[in-house]
């Protein structure tokens, strides 16, 4: 019985690695075709959704939820040519990420649970350092079978409501750890500042 479980886990790991590498290679090809556009990131989002639907890949045993007072575990799943990087985020209820950009394309696909994404438009001309005016455009709920695609200048916030811990795949054009020019916005104060990473990426 033990050997059977070990074999099953080996097959899962192999299948997951193959599927992840296929996604990374596909994203690299799309990036090389032309400058990234809305249609480009939509194609990547579609491919990411297919991977997210393989829910057995993203199980609690391999990617545990945060413990104690922590609200987020972020796991590096794979990186490809040109720096494309795939992560699994495990987020607990109450986790909030303020409005921010990415400075590279980004796609999110739901595996388990739902997250509320609010999108914003920046309406000032950017002429005053540290000042920014953003207005709310729309709210999109991402859950299993759904996802979103963003270009580098897009602004969104994230909030985990309800009582369920979520698992979502996040895919970026460059490693998240290198995105040191991202900014986050304070909508009420009308300000922005550089965004620091508050969660350390784990390597399973």
C-alpha cells in the first residue's frame, strides 16, 4: 500500500512538471511573437486556466496553507526562458493586497476558493511624484475555472472574503522577486509609493 501511494505521488509530480513546462514554453513563444498585447495575455490566461483545472496538482500536502497568524504562502512552481515565472498563492480569508501595478504582464487563474479583484484607472497625468488619482473601474471575482489577464500598467487590488482558504496560480512575465519598480496606491490619500514584497517566496 505504501509503495502504491509512492508511485501515485511520483506520477503526479511527473505529470505536474510536464504540464508546467508546457505552459512556460507556450508563454515564451507568445512573448517572442510580438510586443505583448491584450490578445497576447488572453492567450496566456487561457493556457493557465487549463493548468489550474488540474486541481490534484495543487494539493495541501505539497503546498500547505499558512499557519498561525500568517495569511499567505507563495510557492515558486517554475521559471522559463526570459524569466516567465509561475507561482501558487495560498491565501487565507482576510488577506488584502492594496491597489498596485506589476510592470510586466500578469495572469491569475483560480484553483480553489474565490478572490475579489478590483480594477482601477489612473486619471492623473503623473506629473507630480508620489501623487496619483485612481478611480474604481470594475470588480471581478476569480474562482475555479475563471481568471484574469493584465498588462504591466494595469492596476488592481485583491481581497479574500468569506471563510475559505484559496489556491490560485499567478503567472508573470518576469520573476516577482525582481519587480522592484512596482507601485501601490492609496486611493483615499491620492498617493503612491514603491511596493515591497511582504511575503517570502517558498520553493517546495
